[in-house]
């Protein structure tokens, strides 16, 4: 399931290429015909993300709410502005040394994503990319309009850009009141609202509950955007046993969790990668950007030695989701 950084990146793509333009909306699959008819021809006014949900506002006070869920993805195609997303090898986003040196060659990760680019303004290019948890190039970038391939729930088009939505959990047209009700049920998102108020909301929500902190971090009513990867990595970075009841988490640790989420989310939005290891030298950072196996402390490392203490990383299920953790470092 895409975590919060991916949804914010998708919302920013819509802001750059669709907001301020009339949108042709259709439903090639046929499961969004009524909603498409309501939106078709309207100008897109705004695009925003809160946690794992995205909200597209259209003229006439109507909104499209999208939750990608486990299988959803957006395909973007056309002459669109694409982020120069990632600091170069000597300028790692979110770390103290950010010199911004440009790199001669791109680095592609194991999903085919270009994980290194020079810092700078967005650049306009003919592309066809898929944005879900992992972004990747797709063939037929020169064909316009792009062919409909597979089950496309909704297609949004301008004269230059196309966005195809596949496999979402939610794709619904809603009123401003319905959108506000959804947002009000969500926990704080570091990129939305007042930073100080967000931190207080998170700390209070954690410390009044007897539920395990490993469950609370996945509860979108407690905090927005955290999924399996960030949950495991944040708990390890905090040295916190995932079974600790929220009300037993010291206030300073709870605040540290929130501030770590603020930092990690920003890195994820800027780089497109859930980079949770810091302090890496240039070669190590390049390897981490190119491979998930070198990017995380504990996630997806069940049975392997802890990178810090050598203890075998454990894997268990917590509320039907995989949880990775080190029983020594997270006592």
C-alpha cells in the first residue's frame, strides 16, 4: 500500500499539470461512469493529500476523493512537468551535508526508478510513468492519447497530460462537507496544518491509549500516512518495543517519534524513496538509493542480523500486517 510520501508526490504532480485547466474525465473500465459525467469538463481547482488519501477539487464545489489502497496506482503520460526530485550523491536530502553537486549518471533502483537527479526546478518532458508505491517508466510515451491498457477506473486528461487511475480502494465524487468529514477523521499529517498543533495531537492520541504503539502508528486516526515500512523503521530508530502500550511511551519518546516522522516524510516526498537510514557515506547512500535491501534498518530483514547489534531480526503479525523489529535494540 502506498504510504504518505507517495500520495503527496502524486498530489504535487496533479498540482503542476492539471490544476487550473479544464479536465476531460472518463471511465474506460465503466465503474466510474456517473462520477466521470459529473466532473467532465470542469476546471481542477486544487489537489491535496492528507495521509494516504488524495483530494482533487473541481469548479462547482465538487471533489474527487481517491484512496489507492493495496493495489491502486496512477499512470501519468504526456508533456508534463516532472520533479527534479532528488539531491545528487553529495547532497543528500534530509541530511546535514547538502551541497547539491550534480551527478553525471542516473541511478535506477530495483523498480526501475531514477533515484538520483540534480536539485532544481521541475522540468517538462514527454513521459509515461506509473506512480504508486514505486514509480517506473512505461513504454509508448510517444503515443497520444495513450492507449487504455487494462482496467482503468478513471482517466483525467488535459490537452497535454493524462492520468489513469487503476485499482483504487476509493474513487468517489463528494461534496465539501463529505470531504471535511473524511479529513476530520484523519490524524495529523506533517505536511498539512499547524506543525505545533499536529505534534500535540499526535502525542495526546498516543499517550491516552493502552493499545500497542506498533498498532497506533498504523491507525490513520492517530497519525496520517504511516504504513508498514515507516512503522517498523520509526520504532527501530526510536529503540521502542512495538508492543509498548501508547500510554506507557514517555512523552519525550512520543515527541521524538512525531519529529522523526516529520523528517522521514519530507525525505520520502523529495526523493520518492522511503530512505530511513541516515549518516551514509556517498557510496553507501548511492547503494541505498538503488536497492531497498540497503535502505532500511529492519524492514524486510527477517532472520538477518541487526545492523547495529547482530541479533536476528524478528517477524511477526500485528493486526494482520507484517512487523519487523530487533528484540535487543528495541527492548
